[in-house]
């Protein structure tokens, strides 16, 4: 190869590098310009739910509502424990009939206690979910209100909480899925 051919190739190579660099620079500048126009926010929803005064109020209401039942369960546990202690302490000197009666009574009360504890847990979980679901909905309403009022394009949490219609492509995705579904059902 001649020096002229090598020089021409080097010139073409440097021109390709220059063009690639220019394209990269333009894409970076374009991305920065687009990003500068978008207003994005972040919300730590777990922290909001933890620190909201409504959450504390819900916890207090639940405690007040369920504390009498909890106290009854604690009392029932103490009663069963006392009967077990009596059986351990006096079982050897009791008549066979008395011992069996006490054992059946203990077993019956243990079953009742277990059933009561399960109902308590289920009821508490249901009420806790109801209370905190309502709070979660209100938190997301507030986030949406703030996002709209302050003109955020996107608010992100664990998932997307709010997206401006300008960047929402949900309708396009749904339309495409409808077209695909229609095409597969015609076959």
C-alpha cells in the first residue's frame, strides 16, 4: 500500500470518529435538554405511611378497639396456665376421675384459647388492612394533587405514582394489544 492510500484511509477513519463523536455529543445534549424540561419527583411512600399522623391515630384506634379482647385472651392464658400448674402439682394425689376431668378441662380451654387467638389475629389484620388501605389511598391522592399543582411530569415511588398525560403511553399500549387480540381471534 502506498502512503497516499494509508493517508486517505486515516483521513476517512478520523472523519468517521469525528462523526461518531458529533452524534454522541448531540445525543447527550439532546437528552440533557429533554431532561431539563421534565420535572420528576420521588416519594418514599413507606416513610410517609410511617410518619403520617393519620397512621398514629389509626394505631391508637385499633389498640383501643382490640385491647379488651387482648386482655380477655391474656386472662384466659393465665387461667390455663394455673390449671396446668395444678395438674402438675396435684396430679399424683388426685383420683383418676378428677385428673381426667382436669385434663379434659385444660384441653378444652386450650382449644378455646387457640380459637380465640386466631379470631383475634384475623379480625385485627382485617381492621388494620382496612384502616391503612384508606390511609394509603389518601396518601396517593395527596401525591397526585401535589404533582398536578406543582406540574410534575413524573412522580416515582416503588412504582410509578403519577405520570403526566404527555408521557403516558398507556393508551397506545392498550390499542396495540387490542389490535393483536383482534388479529389472533380472526384466525
